[in-house]
């Protein structure tokens, strides 16, 4: 079984400081090829959610095929969205 492609997008910022890694709203990362560009703190939080989506799971409060999460830096609080990318067949 082939794992689905995962896209991570910065969709909002709630904190009072800019991102220490320079991420901006609208930045998008391909999990398989660009995960090294994503802030390690955010990646640490994202990884369990990525596994949930990749293996068919869903969080009750989230839309099918996507999960939103926040980075753990209280001064920054970047909000990211993880989505399964549908492949064109």
C-alpha cells in the first residue's frame, strides 16, 4: 500500500512574535521532500498527526483528510494545516 502524499501549510499566526525560522502564512511544505525546511519544534508536533492521516485515521473535530495543529512556541503560535494530497490519476 502506497502512503499518501502529505502537504503542510502555515495558515495562521496567533502569537506576538514572528517565527524564529522565518515561516510566513501561506508557506507550504511537502512532508516527504521538504520536511527539513520546517521548524523542528513544529515538526515534532506534526509527526503523530501525519501518521494518523497516512494510515487512515481521523480526529473527531477535524475535516476528513486534514488536521490543524499549532507550533509549541507560545510567543509565535504558528497554526499549520496537514492535508492528504490527492494524486491525479
